[in-house]
């Protein structure tokens, strides 16, 4: 019998064709996604004019011709990650000494800051790994909750907001707080590679090609020094993480993971920003024995750092007592060896804190610096257009007025007026307005919010981020949603619970009390804004109308 051959039907052929086309489309989409990711990573790395002497072509030329180099660049990145090998050609850094301040003696080596430059392509490769590693750390909640350095949605302002909020609440309940500022000497340069790799394996849970790639990235690095037309020979880097890279700070944070557990064992509150760590504890005036835990904590921290090749700079260790003056003085004899570190004021992440948390020293410093820059801008104002002059004003004046201004809540009117006078002077200088003319119409014409409203803008923006999952968890924890006892229309209005009124005015200035009060006063459509850009626009319009109508 003749054997029949089953011919594939038209429908079967169509299905095969659709499957092949679907596969091709998926591959094309994946390729486009990877290229888009790569391009966005390139655009985020460095400045257009930032070019290392190790780069074969200028950075801006590489960015402008991305479409022509994307395929080989993508191949380099994929091959490096798949093989777990970081190219040795990318492991050399160019170090350029830069004076920390122009007026320092250039013959003293300690007055120089070593600026490390890395090849541009190596930064792209690091960025690709950084994004994936950071996503893994966030999804598995591995990073320290109270480490705010080099993390998305974290900043010096959020860190200080948390610290100052806790200190203000403690002061409002008649407690005395001790704030200790620790400083590490060359922390990024003394990291032991073997200990770091052990942390990545045991604390983070990395293995396989990922751990192999990071080991290849960390070890066998080199650098040479470039000064003018002179360059040194290559030197090995047996310790530390790569300076000038995005992975360096993240690896440092992972290296420091055990420190948080050590501090928590002593029931001490703390907050870190990169290598700056702040410890604080609040005690009753008649229960000074609680300070012993602070002393033992410092001893444990010093011991741990010594075992991990980190050096605590005791010359820069400072202690600030916060609370009523008589209670602070009564606490001094109980400090023991800590007395040597006591200061009347300390600089924490760029903000000067005093024992009363009045921020007067900080405002005085901002005022002095701002007027210095205003005088310099006034000298060149006749030669500048208004847009160029406005850029200078925002760069040198507004940036200082706005830096950490979420801490300025509840300050006396006199303190805020000092800052407002700076803004008024900047507006007069920019618009060439005479001193006797009324300043309010000028500020309104420039569309500048007055200082007090800029403070509320920053606080409310931080609340919006917290409500929408765009703020650190410690800021989210400081706020809580309002839940009425019975079903009401206000249940879905996006309101926050306002804590019971603190017994002192300083408690009312705390973020956890001040922020919900201002938030609940906003119109509902602003609180329910669909995006952060819409919220900013609507909030500024709302505050602008309040300020000038």
C-alpha cells in the first residue's frame, strides 16, 4: 500500500509563522529595551565635558554618536557580566590632586584632595551592575534602614529631618539628649577586600557570576597621579573601593552593615550618611546611668572599626547636649571621659546645630555667606543679562536658603526674617530695584515664594513623597494616616493623624507634628495629586496665592 504523507495545513503554517514573528518581535523589543537602558545610563553618567585622560575619545563625542557604538558597547557589557570578569583595562584610575581651599598652603600634602578619574566606559559598565544590584538589595530589604548616603529618595535633609525630629520630641518631654558625631579617617581607602567579599557572600547572599564579577571589580586595581604635564608610575590599590565610581559608595554601605546591629544592641539611636555616623540618646535628668550605654556603645564601635581596618578620628569626634541649660549642666559630671568631646555647637551634614536647636548659629552663617556672594554678584551685575544674573542668584543664594530648610519649622519670626532679608536683597539686585521701593510686588513678579512659604513647600513635598512611597521608610514611619472612629467622608480624604499637642513649643516644631498639621490644611485635590510634578505645580500655585493675595 502506498503510504500517505500528511501535508501541513495552511492553519499550521500560519501558526508557525506567527510564532517565529512573535519571537523576532520579542528579540527586537528586548534589544531596544537594553539599548534604551544603556543610553539612559550613559546620559546619567558624568557631565558632557567630563573626560578622563584614559578615554580614547571625548565623552561628549561618545554620547552624540551613541547609535553607532551601542552594539559593541552592549557586547562588552554583556560579556563582562556573563563571564564575571571586569576588564583589566578599566581598573586604572587617574588621580589629580586638588587644593581643598584656594587659600591653603600648596606645599602641604594634607591640604590636597585626591580626585580620582575613571574611564567613561567603565562607568557605564558599573552603572549597569549598580542598577541591578541596588534593585536586588531593595527588594530583599538588605540595606541599613538608617543609612541615607547615596540612596534614591534619601538625602542629608531626610537624615537631619529624622534626627532633629527625634531630638525636638525628646526636649519637649523634658529629656536631655546627647548627640555624638563620629568621623572616620579615609574610610573609603581602608576597606579590606577579603572582608568586603565575605560581607557580600554572607550578609548580602551573592554567589556565582555576580560574586565573581564583584571580586574581579574590587581587586587588582591601579592608579597613577597626574599633575600638570607630569605623571607618576602605576601603583597597586590593595585596599579600598574605587573612588569616583557609583559602585564604591554602595559597596562601602554593605561593608558597614554589621555596625548598625552593634549600635542597636546598646539601645542607642543612630543615623549614618556614608561614613558620617551620628549616635544619640535621650535620658531623664535624674537617670544619668543611661549614659553608660552610650560609653559602652562607643567602645564597641571603636573595637569593631579597629577589627575592620577602619579608624575613628577622635580629634573630630564631637558631643552636643540638647535640652534646658540647667539640666545640661547637671548632666555634665555624669559624662566621664565623654566630657572632652562636648561642644556648644556642632556641624552635622552641613547644618550647625546648637544646644537649644534654635538654629541661630546656622542662620547666622547662611546670612554671612549669602551677603558675601551678593556683594560679589553686585560687582558683575552691570555686565550680565537678567537670566544670567538669576542663575547666579539661584546657585549662590537660593540654594543656601533652601538647603535643609525643612528643619526651619517653628523657628521664631526673627530668625525667618533674617533669611527673608537675604531673599529681598537678592530680588532687588536682580531687578535693579531701589531700596525704598516695596519688595512684595517684586517677589511676586519674579514668582518667588517668600522664605516661610518655601519652608512649608519643602515640608509638604516631603509628606507627599512619604504618602506615595517616594521617601525613606523612617520618614514614612514618622507619619500615620487618619482613621476616623466611624465611617466618614474624611476617611478617604488623604488626611494624616495629628499627634497630641506636645507640652512645649519646640515639640510643635517637630516634623511629625508640624507636617501633618500643614498637610491636612491643604485642599483635597492637591493632596490627591496624580504625580509629583502635578503636586509641585498645584502646591506652588496654592502657596503663591496665600502669600500675595
